């Protein structure tokens, strides 16, 4: 088998191994890493001082390599390469033979040749071990200096600042991030960083570093301009140099200023040796970013197989957060191209700076600088990378939006080749193909293509493309539920289920922002109830319920509640009817028969609810869930028992169905009915699911609705026996609970369901998704764990505490006023109320 | 005008104990005929908030029974009647700047909820 030896196990070396393992190429891979730990995320190194552990940064483990069949050795550097015999030898004397050798040795920090740079508190910033040394030197010290005001220097300054040290940045050049930013952008960055308490010293050439004799700090830096700076520690982060010594020693061609020269295939001057990442020199350039390194790794892997991928160089545009400041740089940030024109926008109130470099003819974007606000970065990058023609007034791309003229680059304008996610090299074409294959939601596209799962910088753009494509396909665009979750209800359901999330706290911590609101909380509460069926007033769920769910009653316009006991199928004994009348009289409630064959008792004060329910439960009533997004009633006609035309016992079926699904929490309320014959007296075809008796069994109708937007239910299946009928309803309801959007009735859900009735029939009847048993199990679990929430509540003194009108008195709300009308109480109008209150005062 | 010379002492009233509060939700207290909605958010600082219980839009004493959360970084309660949001610190209505409710100063001392008058 082909023997491949990979020297170096940084991010790029690891990517190479992953790509090779994933390819069809048969190879025995040996990895030799100089650091003692396997590859980790070096880009986010400074986060180790703000709560992440080295384990969090790990990209792989020894065990994982073992599982992949990769032989890996860590903590041993390669000392020499014998090209003639194709053998590498490590410092510890081990020898490894290779057919193909890959050098992914990376780079080392450049330490300016200044006298004193080898004193003990002078360190570098590159590896996790370096961080350990920085931490040790920072202990009980006050001041830290970072030498280097470039990208890496500022990353490092973040680390030093996170250690709690007074932080200074010393830069040789006149500005910060001189490579990526123009003077204006650099000045704005400085302003913002200084506002964060980091002191910036530019145009400073350090001449000597000395031990401090006065003892207050450990070191003093002397500058060429005569100034000096006292500090306890110095970290050099002033750039990188390629680790190319191995290549030099074995005679490979290296660049004048370092770097192992490679061609389009990342081959060195020896065709059996590749070099990738920061040690490689391509077209006279070193690519010190991770994304180009990954592309090199992919190009090098492809050379071992049949399809050859070329490395074409890479765009060095970058967007990042330095010390919490958003910084973006695209293309020719300095406007070096002849005749180029610049547009600059600066707002010092909010410290935002934006600059565009545009071609002489005003048509193409050549470069851009963004400091303090990178929201335009994705759009500008697309203009740049794809050579898209700029709008007539390019300045509108960076000016603050005015209502109605937001100059967003339509996703439709991007060519299929446009790279959307550079971390995972996902193009717009890849996203469209994924959607063609049926992965339509944002979450599905992310899972399928890996887009936006790296740095996350393309999140907004990806969403635009997905939304745009969905609109183009005539699908409803999914929008975020609220400011706290970028989910639809369906996505939230999926996440809660897959990750077995049991509380809102856990959900928002993992997947949301902020504290939640009256949109996402009840949605999560409903999903948690649908999945796990906990008592809705358990402590951890209390804050998630709307007032109706909290007080297990429906709030009316004057702050009192209505009470609706369950009367399954509309069948009620005289004794129970009498109890309803007695309770209504005792608590002075207004009574009305509802359209759902129940009795609604209005005007209950919050403090009376428990007593009312105690009497109702005593008489055998259960809660009717009129307050919840749940099953209301299953209406029925009297059926074959009494009716001359009835062919089946519709009341018995209604009772069974109502008792089975009572308490099931769903995206919206849902209703049902059972008719005993085709005369359809129970109006089953206007219900979410309706059952109509036939000579041979039952016909099932689904997704009907009365109300504001009536919809005639669809005939779903015919002549079902009892068992099959219930099986189909179980599956239908659970599939609705799983997939519908928040507050979406079954009728609207059906209208939006791709494939419509036929698809639903396939899922439920033919079990085309193979989830039938799972849906039934889930339903059985809900049925088995049913509890009457009112019964649970009145048995728990703790829960009853909430039903006090006032926490500090027994008084009632004297401003709730009723007047009598047609022999019953009703809420006073505001005018009547004011009059009555004035009289009593 | 004989009262003008009288010193006004800052006064606090104990409304209830910590155990009367319901985490991440509201309850109602009454002081001199005035209804005060009290909210207990254990993971926030401060942990207790008090605003008037009267919903000026829905015209009922119901704010204590609304759902709490945050909108644009502001801690709010949503009216259970018509869902407008009221700022727990200032009493301002987020949807209608013509409307607001009173905000009160409350604190949690030794597991007691104190209202400053």
C-alpha cells in the first residue's frame, strides 16, 4: 500500500489527513507531530484565557486517529529527510519510510533581533504550550507588552488582556494592521482598541530590552526615539516565518525569503514531496490563513488519486473580531491599482469606518476596509470575488441604510460558482443542489453541505440564498421565530428532540440568545410538553406558559377567567349538569353552551379558580384544556344508539378519541368530531380530523377548519376498522405536532405541505419515511402519561399559592365590576365601571 | 401650609417573603389600594422588579400575570390581554410611547421583598 508520511499536525496537516482518509485512495498514513498534542484550532487560541479549554480547541484525538487507522506520533520532531532512500528520521532516532512525503510544518513566530529578547519573561505566541508559559509569567504581574500590531499581535493582545494585565501593543510601523487596513481604518481601529483600555504605541523601534533595576516591574524596553516602556512581560507576535529548515537541509528549492516552493499541485522540487500550509511558497507568496492551507491540502491529496485539483492561489480577504472589534479587509485595501477611486464613510459617534476601492470606470470593486461594523462584508466580498458589476452609486453599499433603499446584493445575482462558505469551500451551486435534493430548510442545508458551520461568517449570506431559493421554488420562506431563536418551530422541535433538551434554560443557552419572550417561551413550552409530557406547571416550565396555561383557564377582557370542564363527546349526565349549575351560581358565573358541546363558565376570579375546580373534580370533571394549544373537543351526534339513520356508535368512538388525545400539546388548538352516518350532523368535515361512519367502518377526513378561513377537510382514508383508524390518527397528529409551524392550524399546514394530501397519505398510510412506529410510540407515551392538570394543581399547596389575588392581603380586586344582564352577570363597560367606582368611593 | 416643614422620611414596606415569589414569573401585591406587579428573575441583577399591575391598554389589573422576557435587551413583561410589552425597569410600553405604567423601587433584603416609597 502507498506509504504517506505527513510531517506536522497543525490545522492544515490534520485537514490533509482527513481528506486523504475520506478519499478513495488506499494509503497507510503516518503522522509525525512535533507538539505533544494532536491538531487543535490555533485560530481561536486566545480563547483559552476566556474560558475555553485546550480540549475545546482540539480538532482530533489520538483515539480518533487510531480509529481511522492512522499511525500518529506526537512530541517528536523530524530531524532529517533522506530523499534518495525515501526515509525520514526523527530527533529520537526513529525512521519512517515513505512513498509520498507531505511537509505541513507550518511556521514559527518571528522574534526581532533585539538585545535582551532572550530574557526569561520574553515569550512568543503560537502554541498551547506558549500560552502556558505566558500564563505562568503573568502570574501576580501587572503589565504585559505585545510586540506586533498586526493581526496576530492583536490576537495576542486579546490573550494578554484576558489574563487581566495592563496591556500595551508596540508596533514598528506607523499604524495597526498595516497589511490589511488603510490609514483611516487603522486609525479607527486604534481608537476603538484604546477605548477598550489597550495602550497602543506605533512607530516604535525597540533597541534593547533590559532587566529593570528599580524592581517595580521586571523589564524596561528602550526605543530608538529615546522613549522607554516598563513591563513585566513581553510577547513577540510580529509575524511568522515558514518552518523550512528540513527542506533546506535536504536540498529542496526554497524562496529567497524562506518558504518551500511549490507548484499548482503543491509539489516541491522533488515530485514525491509535497508542502502545504504556511511552510509553502506559492507564486512568491506565503498564505498565512487557514482557508488557503485547506485548499492546498485538498490539491495535494488529489495528486494521489485520479482527479487532479489545482491550487490557484487564494484570496486573502479576511473578516475577524480583534479584541471584540469587527475588522474586515477585502482585496486591494490600499487602493494601489492605478486610477482606482475610493469612497470613505466614517462615523465617529459610533466609531465605524468603511472604505471602498473601485475601478477607474466605477464598475468593479477592487477592495474594501471595514472597521467597527462588518455587516456589509459578505455582500462586498461577493462583488469582489465574482466581479459583479457595482450599482451606479457604489457609495450606497457602505452608507447607513435609509428606509426602502437597502442596497442588498440579491442572492439571485450571484453565479453558481460563487463561494459562500470559504471554511468548507461551499459554493452557491452546492447549496442549490442540496435544495434540489430536498434539503430545503436552513438547518437542513447546513447539515447537508457543512456551509456556515466553520467560522459562521457566511451565516447571513447563506440564509439569503436559502430564502431566495425557497421563494423561487414557491415555498414559504422560513423566518426566525423571534429575536431569541433563529429557528422555525419545526427546527426547534427537532433540536429539542435530538438533543433530549428538557428545559427552556438549556435550550436558550445552547441555541438562543437573551432570555426569551412571549413568542419563543410558549412555543418551547408546548414542544417540551409534546415530547416529554411533564406537568406544565412544574417549576422549570412555569415561566414558559401564557397566562391561560399558567392559570389553567382562559383570561377574559376584564382579567377574570372562564372555566371549561371537559365533557367528552358532548355527553353529560344530569347530575353533572346540575353540578355545573351549582358551581356557576355559587361563584356567580355567566354560563354559555359552546359550539363544541361544552359549557363555558365565565367571570371566575383568579383566587376562586382552585375552589371551583375542587368542586368540579369532586363531581368527576376533568380539565377541558380550553386554555391550551391542545385538543378541544370531539363533537359527536348520537349515532346508531338512538338515531334511525346511524350506522355506527359515534358517541362511543368520540369518547374514545377524546380520551386518547386529551392533553396533547400541539402547535395550535385542534378539534375533532365523529358523525354516525353520512348525514354528518357532527360537522366532522370542518374539523382538524373528522370521522364519519360507513356501513363498513370509518372514513377519516383531515385538515378541515371552520372559523375565519373555512376549509373543507380532505378525505384521507375510507372504511377503516377501529384499530387502523386510531393508528392513522396517531401518526397524523404526531406528524403535525412535529412539523407544523408555531400557531399553524392543520388546514394551513396542509396548504403549505409540499406534496399535499398525497404526501401525507404516503407518510401515514404507507409509512414512506419509516417513522410510523416512532410516531405511534410517541403518542402512546403521551397517552400513558396523561394527567388532569387541575387535579395535580389542587393537590399541591405550593402551586395553589399562585392563585392568590394579592400576595400580601386577602382582599379581592375591587375594580372588577359586574352588572346583570338577562339574568346573568357580565363585565361592566368601562363607562359603567367608572360610574360604579365613583359612587362607592 | 403647615405640612411643608415636616421632614419626609424615606419609607420601606415589606411586601412579602422570597418564598412567595415565583421564579421567572409575576405575582401581585396591594399597597394602599394600589396594585403592584412583582417579578422575580433569579438569574438577573437585580432579581426583583415592580411595576403597576394595571394594563392601560387592556384596562384591567393583569400585568402580574404576563410573561416575562427580553426585547432588544430590555427586560419586559408582555400583557396577557393584547401582548404589548412593558419595560420592567421603567414601566414604558415598547409598542406605544404614549403609554406607560408606574415603576417602583423594590429590593430583596434578608429574603424579604421591600418596597421603597
